[in-house]
C-alpha cells in the first residue's frame, strides 16, 4: 500500500454545518469549502450521501475552475458511504442544490477530507514495486495488461486485477492484497475508487499517461467485500 495524501477526519452534517442559501427558483443551496495549501489534489469522503429527488451536487476549485459532478441520487446507492472524484489543486468547494420542499430529506455527512501530496498518475515518485506496464518486465503479461486496475482508498493506493470466476459470467470481481487494508480498522468500501487503463506509452517516462485534469479517466466508485485471507494475503 502506498500513501499519496493526508487524511483529515471530519464530522460535518451538511444541512447543519454548511453555508445555506435560498434561491428564487425554489431551490436551497448548501456550500462548504476546504483548503490545504500546497496540496496537488483534494477529495471528500462521506459516511452517508443521500440526496432527495431533484437534487444534485458537485465539487469545484474556485481558483482553477476545475469541477467534478454532478452527483445525483440515482447514481449512488442508499445507506452507503461515498467519495467524490479527485479535484486538482489545494481548494475544494462542495456544493449541493436541492428543491427547498425536500430539505428535510437531505442526509449528507462528511467523514474526511484528503489532501493529496503526490501526483500518482504521472510522477517518478511511485515506489519501485509499481512497474510500468510499458516496461520490458511486463512483456510476458501483455495480453492481460487491461485487467490491471489502480485502487484508491482515501489517500492510499494499491493495484489489483479484474478476475473472472468458474461460471465465466463476467461478474466484476477485483483481486488485490489483504495488506492493502493494513491499519485500516474500518474500511469504507463505498468510497474506494477503481481506475482502469492507467498506463504510459513508454517505459522511459511516466509523463505521457492521463492526469487528474483528464475528464476521460475511466473510474468506478464503490465496492463490496466478498472474501479476505490474511495468510495468503488476498482481498476479493
């Protein structure tokens, strides 16, 4: 496991603690911001993320103008934790708009804010065990390179692989190592992110792959634990 960011625990209820503004069109807007000077990226994880119907939310950097979202109710399972996409820079605003008539249905609580310290997509800072799939060492595995995923867990990174089962039915299982959860006593699986096709075009450089500014990143958020084994160090 590789740490790329600092984690700051929060206990914030959006409806109680955020700035609130009523608009003329019958909407209520909630806004809360964070700054971590020098951070390369920021993201927010939630204990609960339940938007009423007709509501949406997004994150925004007021300095660079970068944004991610909107996040909507139908995209996020009920009664689950959640995390936003990674936003470049050291400012992040979380903005939520809902119909004022449904304000009592808003249930969003922030769990932690991550301030990224390492640009893990395009950086020479990654540890030696993370070998670029364009390098010679990966040649014997060229036909399965697309199965490799990058797993982001509240500021930690691990790699994993898409794996099929004996039914050959394409159930989206991902196999990684149990030690990825080392010292994580209460993993929030709903906030884990899975990045696909994160690769450079050459072994000599890690500077030609995707960046956090690339809106075409292939990423999925959230998972469920299927099985875990400490002795053989696996996590499914």
